[in-house]
C-alpha cells in the first residue's frame, strides 16, 4: 500500500506538470526515432482517465473529457505508443457509457472489421489486418486487444460482439502462426 500510494503521488505530480505546460516540446531525446505525431492531448486524456479510475475524483474525469475533446484523433489508426486516444475511449466509454467515446471506439473497430463508409483496413492475403510496415503485428495485436476487451464489456452492442471477438481471435492466431509462420 505504501508503494502504491507513492506511485500514485508521483503520477499526480507528473500529470499536474503536463497539464500545466501543455507541450511535448521539452522531450527531445527520441526525436528522429519516435516523433510525436499525435501531440500530447491523447496522453493527457489517458493519464486523467487512469487517475480518475485510481482515485474516483470527478476532476480527473472532467479533465479526461476535456483533453479527449481537444484531440483530433484518427479512428483509422489503433492504440500505439504515439496515440493512446483509443485507450481513453475504451476505458471512459466503459465507465461512463458516453457515446462520444463509444462512437470513436466503434468507428475504429468497425474500420478494422466490417468497414466504415466504404473504407476498411487492408488485409494481407492470409488475413493480417495491415496498417503499416514497421511493426505490423503490434498494430494488429493492439487492435485485437481493443476489440476483445470491448466485445467482452457490457457496453458493446450485442450485434457487434461476435464480429469484434472473431476479428481479435483471427489477428492473434495469425500472430501466433496459424498461417504456418509468424
């Protein structure tokens, strides 16, 4: 308990610092390798979400919404080191049942499964949902994680549960070698 309290104390300090300065310009060590294309609002929203879940403080819930609404997310991507907005959408959607979060998440999962407005993620001939060439399995695995977690929740529409579940299983099976290699 003492260690958990200490970790939470430091998480609050880091969050307060980030919320005060509203910038990722000071972090330059990874420039050229890990540029922040999504900006910082997604991380602020995700941090506020976790602090809300850890403390129950309404102010963090409001911050999570404020930062999420400030973020111009791309539902065609997935949860990644640079964009954690879908993590916020999943957690806050389950917690609050707010359609703002759930619609963003479902647009993403639909894009990766059945398609949205005639557009859908590209699939390889053997079934991998293909987002990008650099670390392709991580994207498919992260999308599968979101799909399975949401499908198992009580807020996922019944008519989408099986689609999201089957997608998640197919992607993890692919990663584990169901096509003969990984």
